[in-house]
């Protein structure tokens, strides 16, 4: 079992920055990839960025060059630094964790944190 708790969501103006955090607890040693997804009202959940335990990163095209995902394996925390925010970045941002296949490969989700970009 893995529990994820996101924080850092807020109201921000266009062009502004936010840093999201996702704290993981539980069977952390079983976790390989962690990532951020987002879901805007009326839209499907979409990938934002992922990072493996070995620190390989993957980004959605829409956030490349603006967002940076990082991971502190010692603290079991994943961060998402978001810069140059636009209205289209408004969404609930959810953290997820995927277990190594040898441990079953399950996916766990946090409850989400709201990011609103508005002037």
C-alpha cells in the first residue's frame, strides 16, 4: 500500500509559478515511477510528467520547457515546478505512483491539488 498526499496548489496569475509537492508513504521501496497528471473540468485526465526511481523524466509536450519534475528518494517526495503558467494549466493536479512489475505494478493516486491560473 502506498499513500500519496499532494500540496502546493493555489491561485496564480498567468505567467506565474507554483511548486507542487507529493509526499509518499507506505511501501515506498516498491515504487518505481512517480508522476503528475492533471484533470480540467470536462476533460480527460492527462499526463503532465513522470520520473522513475532512476530519475528518467518524461514530459507532456504542452509543458516541456516550462515544468520540471524532480524526486527526492531519501524524503520520498516528488516535486513539480511549474513556470510560465497559462490559463490552460488550470486543473486538479494528481500525483501517482507505480510499483515495480515484480511487486505487481499497481498504480496509486493521491487526492489532488487545485491549480487555478486566473487574472
